[in-house]
């Protein structure tokens, strides 16, 4: 029988192009709430010959997160009851090659740029969580969990040795059928645990609002620990990120929670914010000594719950925890409760721009153009994370990255995508008042055309690659290359049109109802011509210290690219004229 998870994966035909990495990318998108996994995939995948058991390396400075993942996909006819232990053990190799002290020229080329990015992020002190994943399509096992725990310990030790001032939580997770299945079902139905709980309490009172009712109470820390021990991650089905684990760091919040529970349990209630949970229903005993809840999903307080669950001392029973249990049957209100209570959301900054006049106008313009998905930066609900991308769909967060890159800020597009929405100066530079949906269509189509060129190249058999293909593939392996390509093409817009452009934001396709697919196709010949120059002209800023954040190296490279592009424009003029004929400044 096909499970809901497997059915969802089968429907995600858009991910088939990534082969065996499909499940790992799905897990990344689902767990971290990524709007557009395709834009991410062009940078994070490292799978291939000599990948040192490292299939994916994801670095997000906005969410202070690094993910190192190894994937395994058993054949559909397999009779295995667990993923091979040697595959889980190979995660040690991945961790060693990414975090260890290796000479740069000894690191395989496909890992070199990703590894450099990880170390720069660690050196800059922007990494708070490093997650190690083993993603597969078989039942999970104690053996694999043990291997992964060992890999996490080794990773934490390596980081502490190389970056003694770093405060990084290292968490290793086996994401097999159970975990990924729970995460998927949790994205569809927030409350996975449906049993009834009779909770001894010391008094309670109720509150109500539009579409919701709630009971507020104080419960024993030991009860919360027992639920974590029994239900583990399922307890956080409405809060995908779940419990991040704890380290020995004095500044680590989870370690502090545990320390309070052990040494000052009677102070726990005063020191801790407590928990908020969604329930299917609740009742309060007349004498106020018991609250009965039906169903349970913690939306705020995952760290509190997980930390208490990790304390074996009976002292935890002496501590009490403030708790709110909320019943809500309205799906949109449920998502708002989750969103506003869940502070782990890495793209939440966009929510604060979703109602400003520029975004409100753009939402309407995209609607008029027949483009779906543009919501002005406002995250809808978990269902947005796992939807199948539409053929004519543009997401606000992706549009922001495309605009930033096209207008000369690939560093912002790649390293600071959250800052686009959060910092007023950055936001106004990317989304000035004159921004139109049709211009965004132009920029997004360019970025997608570059991504498709990379995907097509990496899908070719190695023995069929020409030397030029190999050079371009090596260039594409450098982190941030796709955004730099968009910046480079944007810098030669005047050469493409063969006319002066007063304001680049005026540029758009003549056809007002052009689809994204058509716009991407229009860009492809020009993108292919431009990318032929990338290995020779656009490598230096990606290899420089700070990569795209090195302004001097970036400006020098773009100037060099523009010079060579202009020098060869006559040869490629028919290609550029074909595109220019579809564009307008009016």
C-alpha cells in the first residue's frame, strides 16, 4: 500500500530531474520550509563521483543553519528492513571532508566550494545549528542512529577544535520512512498525536477569540518529559523544526533549560516561557485539578519539552511548566497560530512586508497576468512547502533573489535573502516603488534559464562532456555561481538591446501575458552564449575570500565580463536581436 509520503513524492515529478537526490531535496524543503527548492538545488547538491559520501551541503546565513546530508534510495523490490549500516557510517567521511583540516587542493572539486562556504560561515560566527542527515526510504534502526550520534560527536569536537569561540548545536538525524513520513503528515495535519490525556494541574482558566478557545494552566515538568519520551518528534508535528538538541555550551539555551530543571526545579516556572500546544478539544474538571486534552501538537516550547525529556533526574518532577492548550477548527487560523508562535521559521522576515503598498500592488499585478503563487512575501501554511510548482508560478521570496541578482547584488541574493525583507534599505533597493510584475517576470525567467542550463549540464553523462562543458560544470560547482550569472547578464542589458537603458526596472517582455515557460525559453540562447564566458571571466569572485561579498573582486569580474561580452557581441548579434525583439522599455 502506498503511504501518503510516497504518494506525495510520486506527485513531485518536478524533482525527478535530480535523480536519487529527489528524496533528500524533498526532506530539505519540507523540514526547512523552503519556498522554491529548485533555486536551492542548483547550489547545494554535491552528489557524484568522489563526493566523499556527501550528497548535499546547505548553508543558510539567514537561519544560521548548515545541513550536511547523505542519501540512499533502495530499489523498490528490496527486502531490506533497514538502510545499510555502512551508508550511515559513511556520514563520518562526509563530516571529516567538510569540517576537517584538509589542504584545499586535496578536497574533491565538487566539494571544494561548498566546504569553503561552510568554513567561512563558521569563521564568521553565523552558524548556530549544524544538522547531519542520513535520508533514505527504509525503516530507521538503532544501529544507524548510533552511527549518526557518533558522527555528530566527532563533528562537534572538530568544530570546537578549529573554532573555539563558536557556539554550534550539532544534531544528527536519521530521516527514514518514519521521520520523513511524520514530517510530511504533520505538514498536512498539524496534530498527529490524537490520544486523550488526563493531566493533573494546579488550577486552570479559559480564554476565547475568533475561531479559537484555549485553556491556560500549570503542569508538572515530569508529565511533559514523559510525553517526549513516548512520542519524540511526533509531539512537534505542527512545528517542523522540532527539538534542536543541546550541547555543553554555557550559552546554549537548551543546556540552560536542563541545568535549571536539575538544580533549581522550583524556579523553572518563573524562568521559562512554557509551552503552547494545539489540541482537538479539552475539558476542565470542576475542581480545577485536571485538564483533559484530546490530541496534542506543541507549536511553541519544543526546546523546553525536548530539554526536559533529556533530563533523567527525578528533580524534573518538582518543576512546573506554564501551558496553553488551544482548540481551533479553522485551518487558516491554525496556520496563523503556528506561524506566530513558531520563531524557528527562517523566512519569517518576509511576512512583515506582505501588506505594504508595493507588495499589495504586485500581488494584484501577478493575478492579472495569470501568474500564481506570488503572495507578497507572506507565508501561507505548511501546505505551501510541499506543493507541486506550477508551470506559471512565481514566489515572492524567489522574485526577491532574482531582482537582487539582476540589479547587481548577487551577494544579497545568495547570502542575505532574508535581509531583503528585513532591512529597510535593502528592501527598498530591491523593491523600489517602480517595480512591476512584468519586470519581475523578466528577472525570474533569466534566473530559471541559468538554473536549467546547469541542471541540463549536470544530467549529461561524464564521457559525453566536451572540454568547454567540463569547464562550465566546474564553474557551476562554485557556490553562488547561478546568481553571479544573473548579475553578469543584467550588466550587459544595454548590449543585448543595443540601446541605452535609463532605468533597468523599465525592461520587460512586450507580451504582457507571456508565461514563465515562454519567458525562460526566450532567454535560453542568450544565457547559453553568456555562460560560455563564465569560466574565464566570472571565477575569481567566487574563489576569493568572502566570495560574492568581496566587492572589489566582484566589480572587477563584472567589468571584465562586460568587456569580453561587448567585444564578441557582433558574432552573437542574431541571438541578442532575437531576444531584444521580445523586450520593451515602454
